[in-house]
């Protein structure tokens, strides 16, 4: 499984005892027991560690410093994730007060530029340059937030996915034994288990990439499946972001509505030149 492969990579790396550990999303695909072991090991690690992760609990349990990357700047904070939240809130409040003063100054300078035809002349050059710097700072303050649009789905029937007497194994390793379960309409179910327990195999049986040894999986007639696998194998690395999402079409169907494909990509923060990046280079 993906989690088992991740554990092998971590074990191989930790054997070397490097002075500096660079860990990129180390908890991805790991089960709770493996994450707990990793946290304990890293807390007692004798060297330095730099971690990229979106796992807030892992950050809280392991880190003693947070480095925030924000609009091209690196801002260090001493403490774990919870401490960073408190410190950042205070910084944002201070920035808010500074921004209010900044906006007043910018408005005054904009009024001066608009009313002064000689603003660009030599005597006013220094003030005009300060005005341009204020504009640049205001532009840098604008942060981009993804606005993901989820279309209204068709009404589901009573049957979504039904598992009846499901069994699956590989060789002499039994992963799933006599599983019966009915997924309710609108239900959100978290599938948990140790690495190698069969979680991904269960998904592959639902999507017909694997077949059960025994039992049945019945997907409702009104159900349209969407699947994002842990390795993203379905993505074509040779295509651009825009091509992969749009299929090369300027208009795409979002639910029952046609939308501009480039605008749709932008709503996921793939803007401008980012849409022309190759998927394989992301």
C-alpha cells in the first residue's frame, strides 16, 4: 500500500541518521500508529529537521519553530502550530492597523497625483516614486484565496453503494472478510485502518479496478463516481494544468451549466501562467 511504501522510505532515511532531515509530507498515507511512532522518534532526533506538512496535529506534537511563507516572505515563529495561530492573529491585527494608515496615505497621494499635472516632473519625482512604492505594497498585500464551486448534484436514490458478504485477499493474506455495509445517501464515511489493511483495495473494488473474491458491490443507478487516488495516476504529466482540467475546451460543463474553463482553473488558484505549467512539473 501507499502507507507501507512511505514507511519503507522513512525507515531507510532514518537509518542514515543525517544531520539535517528534509521531510516532505511525511505523514501522508501513514496509519495512526505509524504517525505516533514517527512523532516520538522526531522529538528525540539529535539533528535538525525541516518539515513540509499540512498535518496540524503533527506540527503541534513535533515542531518547536514554524516558518510561514507568505507573499514571498519567510516569517519565523518560535513555538508549535497552536502557538503560531496565536502569534499570527496578533501580527494580522497589527498589520490591519498599519494597513489602515497605509490606505489613508495612499488615498492622499492618489489625490495629489490626479490633481497635479506636474507630478512626474523632476521636483516631484521623489514623491511620485514614493507613491508608486505605496501602490506596489498595496498590490503585494492582496492574497489569493481559492473559491471552489461545487455544483448541485442530482438527487440520489435510496441505493448508493451496497457491500454484501464482501471478501478479498492476495495469496494467503486476507484483507477483507465478509464485509456487509450500506452507504446512506448523503453520508460521509471515513475508512480507517492500519497500513495494508485493504482501504485502497476497497476503493479499487468500488471502481472495478479489482474484483472481490466473494460477495458483491452494488452501485446505485443514479450514482456517478468520482475518484482521486493517493498516487494521482490518472493525471497526464505531459499536459498543462489547463489541458488536463478542460480537455482543451474553452467551455466546460459544471453540473448543468457551461463555464469558462480558464476561469474555472482560476477558482482553484491556477491563474495566468500557472495554467500552462506541465502537470508532471507540479
